[in-house]
C-alpha cells in the first residue's frame, strides 16, 4: 500500500501548502491591522498572488483545507476516535485488517469508505500496521 500519487498528479507537499497559507493569513492580517495600505502591497510583501489575497478577503474563495473539510468522510473528532480504536488494534503481533477498519468507520459515520479511503488514511497515519490482504 504505497502512498505515491499517480503520474502527473499535482499534490504539493504539505509543508509548502502550510507555508503558503500562513503567508496569505499574515498578509490578510497586515491589511486588516493597517500595516499595509492595500491588498496589492500586502501581496507583494508576502509573495502571494494579489488575486488570491483579494478573493480570500472578499470571501470568494476559501483555503484548500477548509474547502476539503466538507468532503471528508469523518470529522476531526471522529478521526481521532478512530485512531484511538486503531492503536491498540494495530501492532506487529496482531495487525489491523482493512475490512475491520472499514467496518469501524461505517459504525462511526454510517457511510461506507472506499478502498482508496483506507489507503489514504494509512498514508496520513503511517504508524498503523496493516495486515496484507
């Protein structure tokens, strides 16, 4: 179960995405706090796109993370509960099975996760040990 994306998939590293988002937030705070006179000056100072900054300020677009939260199968608290269940059930002597994980997710949210969801969940949490199918 590799975590590699397909050929040509555009998936920036999480650290770059976080850095970019923090620069946008700093620029917005600078405009609202009066440090910068305009969005254009703040965008130039923080090396972000003026259009992105303006759209975010006017509410036209939101961050990738906040937009993706609506599409996620589990909420943050539900995923934390799932991890609490996974850790004692996932070790080298008795590895976790994908079927058991999918069943537990269904019990939590009443929606069936896909096999791809299981693979992505394991990529997000590499400390979990899975049994081979």
